[in-house]
C-alpha cells in the first residue's frame, strides 16, 4: 500500500529538484555526464529535475560528493567555497590545512578536536581528528 503524498512531500521534491539543477549548472557537465556520476539512468535524472521523484540516500550522497553539495537541516544545497586556493601540504611544516572541514558547520551540534601524538618507536607523529555531529534532538 502506497503512502499518501502530502503537501510537504511536494515542497521537498521541488527544493531537491532546484538544488540538483543548480548543482548540474555549476558542475558544467551535461545531463548525461551527471546521470553517470550519480549512477542513475538519464530518465531518472529528468524525473528528479522535474520534481516527480525524490532521490534515495545513495543518489543524494553521490550528488553531495560529485556536485559539491551538502544535505543538512537546511536541505540540499551547494557548498559555498572560499575564494582562496588551499595551500599544498609541506612535509616540514607544523601547520596543515584540512580542506574537508566544512567551515559553515559550527555550534552546539558539532564538536571537532584535533590532536598530535607520537605513536611508534620510529618517532613518527600522527594527527588525530575527532568529529562528533549531533543529528537529532
């Protein structure tokens, strides 16, 4: 038995469709290329873009990965990138850039700790990154 659709479902489908369209345009790729990146049929991509279907979790994950998007409490949207290019890692430097940390994530829902420790007898140093994200409540 199918679950009856609500007005909220329609709104969500529309917002996802708009976000995917923006991601597609920003990527500069053709619809065929994006369908291949998302590992879906071209016809399915058109259904998502027309807001007649909602993508599943795996498709949304690939959209985030391949199209520079994020899915959070604000919905599916493009990631805002900073204007500077990340500096390359230099082995002799004590400072590392962590480009995978999303700067817009902050507050009581996220806790990030970064520590440095020695782990073995060869004096090899390791960096430990711990990220906790509160997803509910």
